[in-house]
């Protein structure tokens, strides 16, 4: 079987990469056609467009992996079944489990590459896509954010009516310390600006109010330098910031947000769960694909490939729904993230027990 193993792995990987390239090229052509007017209107350099398309292609590769793996497996297996090769292999005394080995080994290679891409390569590509859109496609947007709420500690909440990123300046700043639903202290200022020389925040026209059992203390001043557990970089984060961090950076960011008691730490945890969960999808879908297409059918492989597309889209849809539930605060987010793999793994076991092989 060693020669046959190498042949199957080679055909599997070759078909997988061919399907990946074809699907990515189709999507990139459609994306270019859609954005071409914006490129011309904003005078986007050709080099920047090519770099954006390269980054977007890497992003699509990760998104389309379940489909491409499934289609590649079904195409190879159904072709072998159509030529009666699988019948010959099983008739020679090779078990079905043994025949699965090269397919699973090929899927493991793809899963390993996917894990490395998700952890260290794809975040940079995602950041590049975001930067390109902000720089060239969203030029009309103001370089400021309004009504910012950010948690700077387990019991501390900060608010800014507007923050300007160009000069790291915010207006109508408020910092409240709340414990057990009770307001303990409130610091407010008309203006807040980052001092790059001292690495501190400078408050202008500030007021500090501290509440206690016997009354309250009240202080005012024109200027005050203070240290907060936030920096200007915290105000420049894109909406998909958790997707732009490499795996070690993601783990460090989770620790920082946990130390602050921030509410959005769940998005970063779920992103970390997803990066460890995704590579196993290749193994599970390969297992199902071989079982579904190992039998020779009269209609050829067309129907099986169509079923492969359908099941792959079902997997992606289930993944999107489960991730949405996890991000919306379900009690067991790690279970919600792993739900697509669990469902399809059980489906594969049922097929293995019930479908004739």
C-alpha cells in the first residue's frame, strides 16, 4: 500500500490546491469588478491593489478550506470508485480503515498548514485588507470616533464623547469607579490628550468627585497628568482587531483585557478557540467525504460532488451560527465553537456504521 498511499496523498493535495486556486481566482475577479470604480475614483496605485488581492486571497483560502477539502476528497474518491479501484483495494484484503489512512494523512497536512496560517500568516493578511479599505476605500470617513465606552479596570469605566486619532486627543472625558452597583468616584475633564514625552494622559479642566459614607470630596483643577491602563493604540483598534493578532499576541491581549475586566475579552477568547478548532475540520470532512463517495454510482461523480458542496456549505453555515451564539454570550462558548466539528464527527460515525463500504 505504500506506493498507493503516496499516489493518493499526491492526488489529494494536488486536487486540493487546484480547487483552492480556482475558487480564489473566481472570487478575486468578482471582487475586482465590484471595486474597480472605487479604485479609479480614489486613484489607488496598482501595487497596492495587487498587495490587497494577495492578502484577500490568503483570507479566502482560510474561509474556503472546508469546501475545498471536501470537494477534493469527493472528486478523488469518486474517480477511484468509478474506475473500480476501491473495489480492487478492498478485495485484496485491505480494510476500509487502512484505505482511509492516506486520505487522513493528507488532511492532517492541510490541517497543519491551516493552523500555521491561522496563527501567524493570516492575521497579517487580515490587517492588510483592513488597512487597505480604510486608506483607499473609506477616505470619506472622519479620522475620529464618537461616543466611546471602554473598560479600563475591573470596576472602572471610561467615556469619551469624541476622540481624534491624528493628535490623540479626546473631549468630554469621564472615568467612573463603580463597585456593587454603587458609584465610588468620578473623574471628568473637558479635554484629554496623550503626552508622548511622559507617556501619560493630560487632563484639562478636570473635576474629581469621591463619595463615601459621611459625604463626598470634591476637587477641581486646570491640568492633571494621570496614568490609565489604556493607551492611544487602544483607540485605533479596528472592529476585527482580534482577527489581526498572531496567536502569541492574541494570548497576551486576552490577559490584558482580563486584567481590566473588559467586556469584549470574549471575542478574543473565541477567536483563539476557533484557531485551534479549525484544523480538525479537514480531518472530519475528509472522513465523511471518503465514506460518501467510496461506492461506484451510475450517475458518476457529479451528484457526489454536488452533495459535497451542499454539506460543506452546511458546515460553514453551522460554524457561522455557532460562532455568533458564542460571541453573544452563551454560557459555554468553547462548546458552541466546537459544535460544527462535533455534529459532523457524529454524522461521520453514523455514516461509517450504516453506509455499505
